[in-house]
C-alpha cells in the first residue's frame, strides 16, 4: 500500500511539514511506501484552464498527478489560517481529478497554534471532494498547541494524541484496502458524472 502525505502550508519549514514528517514515520507501520509532498516546495501555479490543455507551466503537475495515481491513500494537512484551509491546499484539490483521487481514502488533518483547528476540517469536508471524488475518513486529526506537541526528534509528547494518530493511520490503511476495488471499477464507470451535482 502506498500513502502520500500532503503538507499544505505555503510556509517554508512549517509546523504542518513537521506534522507530515511525524505522520510519515508512524504510517510506515501500516503502509509499505510513504511520501511527503510539501506544497511550499512545489509552489504550484493557481488553477487555470491550461492544466486541461497540458500547457508548459503545468509540466510539474503532470509528474505529481502520476504519483497521485499510484497512491492508495492520502493525508491532507493544513494549518488553520483565519479559520480556513490554505489556498495552496484548496488549489491542489482543484487540480486533482477523479483519475488521481477518486474513491480513494483521505485523512484530513489540521494544525493550530492554539486550541482551535476545527474550521479547516469542516471546510475541506464541505468542498474538498466535489470533483475529485476523494473519500474523506469519518475521523480526522487536529494537532492543537502545536509548538508544545513535539520534541526535538518530532516525537509526540502527548501520549493520547500519539495513540490516536497511530489508530487513525491504521484506520486509513484499512479503508485503503477496502476501497481499492471501488477505485478500480468505478472511476471509468462514473466519467459521465464526474462533476457531481
């Protein structure tokens, strides 16, 4: 099973990237292959129709889309900025299609400097899957008070949160196994209805 973890912050060396590294390490128990995509590093252009026409500016996206197609599951991590998910992550979800994400499970994770973090979860659940047909898990993770949550080796200092993260990654792997035949059988069958209602 192949997992891709998307660090959705537009900042360099962000707390979201630290969470991605922590999750990537934990995921190695349940997934054979894991990879982190750092949206700051990728610096994708904003969505435009050129992505459909394979214009030159979208050459980097084509290799990313290929990686996404080979993945069985995803983790989308976003900091909470003004109660919202980042523009980079929303743009990423607009670029991805059912070919890459359709009927594959995804875990939504938010990162907050304080006690908040729920609004990006709600936002992504409401709009993040309309055209790409990704299947968000019913569970999610919120890493609150992030500055105090990890030690220097990025080990979670909150035992309960660490246990919950390990359980949630196990759950994501179980969904990935279960949904694999649905992606295989239904993406092509659903082409006529790919843009939802």
